[in-house]
């Protein structure tokens, strides 16, 4: 079994100087991710799956822990549609969870498949289709496995807020590249790894503003844009755009912009 990234040591909580050293070290150290020479069918963290399974019944509650995903969903959808054009396209949503983005893609005229490894989340996604009346194919399957089954079958592949939750994110990138058609589009969104992202995405979002449950994210699994871009190039994807997503606590709103220091989205094109 593959090992995950070499984790940054847990944050020291009693010594301020030691904490600063830890934070800076975690920002600038090069994280050793596993090789992607062979696909793995077990690229899932049981702890991460359990986190989302426990919250599965809240996926469509817009005032729950998933409120931020509902609020950023129009931004994600608009970004994808502006670059790739969704209507009439075959789209794969990797790590679809309860189907928030997946249904929006279908509502915009795409033929959508959503995949995830969390049973309870998929059950919620399927049940919500009865409410929305949309047509979506949901499957419990690893992206690496689907890549072997359906290579070059999709016009657009999306993988949003998932890479920071798996042991081998580079393998997910490689599988997404295999699934998309030549000249097709692949989109990723994740969290940058630096002192600001720790302060905003973990301390701020999880401990001060309570936007997310504590323990949602692991700073050691955050991904620098340069790392993601390299994985994309290695997989035969050309990065065409990197856009930041910021949260304004004063008016409690999200916006897209040039600041990629915390949340960011990456758009790629298959060679």
C-alpha cells in the first residue's frame, strides 16, 4: 500500500516561537508525495471518508457545515462554464459528495457523472435527485479505476475541494487527465500551503469564524500551485489559468480574484 505525504509535525501549542518555526517549515518544505507511476485503487483516507460520512445528512442543508460549499458553488460553476462551456458537454465530477456542484452542472445542460467513495454521501446525492428531477449518473468508484474503465470519455472533468483529502493527490490528477478527451478541460480547486492559508483556512475558518468543523483540513495536505501545476504537466495537462477565491468576513461573501494565497482554482487543457 502506498504511503501518504510526509506529514508536517503537529503544531506546538505552548511555545509561540516553536509554533512560528513549525508554521514556516510547513510552508516551505517540499512535501514528499508518492510516485504516480502506477495507479492505486486504494487512494482514499478512511479517516477523511468517515468525516464526510458523519456529516452526509447535512449536504443539502444550506445552514449546516456545508454552507460554504453552497455559497461558493455559483462561483465555481461560473468559472467552469466561462472557460469550458457546460451545455451539451459530458462532465465527470470527481469527489462529488452530496452532489452540490454535480446537480448545478446538470442543471446547466451537461450530461454528468458524479463519483465518490463515501457511501452515505452518494446515498444523499441520489435521494436529492428525486427532489430536483435532474438526470445524473452517480457511482461509487475510485477515479483511478474509472480512468482504466473509461479513458478519454469526458469533455470536462472537475475535481473540487478533494485533492487535500487524499493520500496521493498526484495520482488523482493523473487519473483525471486520462479520463478527459483530447482538447478537453480539467478543473481543480484546493488550498495553498503557507502561513496565511493556515491562519485563514484552519485557525480562522475552523476555530474563530466556525465556518467549518474543526479538523476538516490538515495543513500538511495543502498544495502549492507550483506543485499542482507540476503534477498537471506530468499528466499531459496544460495549465491555462489559476484563479484565487477569497472570503470577506465583513460582508460574509466570497469572490474570485488574483489572490491565490488561500483557496484557488486551476483550469487545464488536455494536449
